[in-house]
């Protein structure tokens, strides 16, 4: 049982604040790696921080677990919070997410979706994102496309 599940046993449906690193993995041609989850929505790799780990450790762990890549370096991209990151699940659990966004251009390994959480992973051009992409991720990519392109120029 994970941290959030253990906490839920104590607090029930009381809203929780969750720290979620999200990683924009970019290849040398400027494409972004998106992952398709079991519910057929696309997003970026990431997940929930566990007790005792840093946000960076969590980001690297989640990428390794979800798609098998080894992250070498992370660049802080932004910290996002607010009402638009509120989630209420069908079971009544409520969350306010704090997203710590990173960009990664330095990674190794072969992309291998875990099959449990992530069913597909694929690089996309920023101008041709899939239809069923997470709305928050899509809005931030649109908002920061120029900044992402500038980062790519300095990395490659």
C-alpha cells in the first residue's frame, strides 16, 4: 500500500495536497514524449512523491517505472498549483495537486511502457499533439512552446 492509500485510511475523503513531478522528455528533433494511460488519455510521465524521497528522485523513479528510461539530468521548468489542479474522483476522494515540471533532454535506455499504468509511449511534435491529451498539459505546452524551443536550442 502506498503513502496516499495509507493516508486515505486515516482521513477518508478529506481533500489532500499531493506533490506530483511531471517530466517533459524531449528528443533531439524537438518532439515531446507522451504516454497513454489505461483510460486512453495522453500525458507526460510523472507520479506521486513517496515519503523520504526528493522531488527529483520521484521524477526519475516514475519515468523508470512507467517507461523504462533512465533520466540523467533534469531542468526545473515550473511549479504549478491552483484551482485548475483540483481533482475529485468518482469514489469521492479529493486532491489539490502541486505539479513540479521538469524538462529532460539527457536520458538513456529503450522506451518500454509498463503495461499496467502506461500502455503506449510516443514522441510527438509540439504542433501535432494527440486529441485526448490531458487539458492541463495541453494548455501549458501551448503557453510555453517558445520557452521549450529555446531550451532545446541550448541543449542540442
